[in-house]
C-alpha cells in the first residue's frame, strides 16, 4: 500500500502560536487567510488538505496550516471542537468556516465566497448603502458592521447602530464599538473626549494610556470601558512592544 501523503505543503504556510498574529491576523487585513486546523493522525485531514491547496492556488487567498496537537491554546481560543476545521480570516476575525472533509465542489464554493472582493470595494466606498450591501455579502464582516453602526450613531440613531453590532456577539471589534456608542449616546463624556479623539485619529497607544488611567475610577461605566480597551488592544495585536504592559494594566483594574 502506498504511503499516505504528508500534510506539509509548499503551497501553504505553517502557523502556530508563535506567528499566528503576524501570519494570520495581521496578514488578513490585506488578503483572506484560510486556516486549516489539522493533526497528523487525522485521516480526513489528509483527504481535505490537497483539496484546500488546489482551491487556494488559483485564488487571491493565503492557506495556512495549523497543527492542533501542537497549538492547543489556539484550538481552544477559536473553539475548534473537531478536525479538520477550516476558518477564513478577514480583518483579524473569522468570517466563514466549516468542519470536516468536504467534496471539492463545496470547497471551491467556500473559497469563491471568502476570496470575493466585492465586499472590500463596497467597504472602501463607505456610504450606508455600500456598507449594507457588504454585510449582505459577508454578514460576519465586522469592519463593515462597525462602520455602518458608526454612521447610524452619528446620524442620531444609536439604537439602530447597536442592533447592527449585536449581530456579531463574538467579535471583539464589534463589542468595543457597541460599548463606545453606549458611552457616547448622550454625548461624549468630558473625561473620555481626549481618549476617543485619539482613537478616531488612529493614535491607539495614546488612547490606551488615557483610557487605562480612567478605568480604575470608571464606576458603572467600567464594563463598557473594558470593552473599548479590549478592542483597541486587539487592533494593535500581541506583538506591539507595549501590549503586555497594557494587558496587565487592564487585568489589574478589572475586579
């Protein structure tokens, strides 16, 4: 009987806990990254692997392979309960997924959907109708949901904005945006104005310093502030030189 093929491939990158942030989360801001959660002992993984590789090779998609046995923390974090598990990442978050070996036609359809660029173009336009259409195409696209919710909020309909964000309860970005809208609903609180202005300007490190200084005395606003801070930390990623410091400060200020 011929030997089973190896799961390592020249058409895919190997990822693990040491490089997942850079190779998957950060890279997914520029291109779709499809992660194949596999294990050496898994026969269905061996059957699915070549199918994924062929689908990725002809599309603008990066295929990454993650050995679940060697990376249990990532398996737990992304709630992988069976393998093979395939998750497509865009903008640092999972936008589509499936579990188990699938026929080639289904895999091709999956890749067609996650590689589609129409939603990207619509998000770049950024008006209400474009963002709504982007969410029709990719309902789990948090960047589109947050942008649309901000438009609703700024137009005076915070409730509609929060309803949009509530459809993505697992998204750190969406939870942070919802918390910020809640805090701003009756006008930006004076003690948060400088921090929120820094966030809007893309000055995330400065915003984190300001928000973390306010958090210990935040009182009944503490939960919302924690969500805003967690979202900002998620945007910066774990490789930022001050990430550990900020996360420790958040933990110290959290009851």
